[in-house]
């Protein structure tokens, strides 16, 4: 009978890795979270700092450009990183419902007038539609006919 015991070195490495993760924090959903308790009160005090900085940056732009993402993407990236940093800094997950609520309020403040107009798609006129359908059908039939004809005439065409 063969020995089915796993090799000791990989087992030891796996055991040490598990101990390190459980002692220093939790590895959950691929993200590291500390075991420190979430201080929601402190988080709600720090997040407005990010909002104020974002507001100051947005005031540099003309309000007509607030709906153009390319105009403020750097500001928004800073705002997003700031909220993440402050939230994780007080031991909370990011995003969490409170942080999302804060971010949603910022969106309401700056982007509530950025509604996109819906495009109503219409079918083209029947003449164009029939043409667009028939062209590929006719070309496919012609190519198939050409392949069949060449296949039957291969003795003449290749010699």
C-alpha cells in the first residue's frame, strides 16, 4: 500500500500562511480588512473633508462642464481615493452603506442635472431595409454557386 500523506513542506507553508492571515487581519473576497472595529462616527466626520475638497475642485470648472466626465475625471478620482482612504483608515469596509450614501449625496449635488437624452431608434425606410437584407443573401448565394461550380470543374481549371 502506498503512502498517501501530503508532502510536509507545502502543508507547512499553507499552515503558516493561514496563521498569518488570521492573526493580522481577514482575507475576505480578495480584499484585506483589519480586525479593528469600524468607527462609523469618525468616518462620517472625515468623509465631508473629501467632499469639501471635491467641491473646491469642481468650482474651478464652469458648471456647464460638470456633465462632461473628461473635464473632472481627475477630481473625481481624487475624491474616490480620498473616501476609500478615510473609510479604511477608521477600520471600515469600503464601500459601505454610509460611505455610499455620502457619495450619492455628492452625486446629487453636482450631477443631478446630467440626464442623458434617450435616443429613440427607428427602423430605416423599407427600401433601405430590403436592400440591406438582400445584398448579403445574394452575395452568399453567388459565392456558394461559385464554389460548387469550381468544385465540379476542378479537372479543367487546375490542369
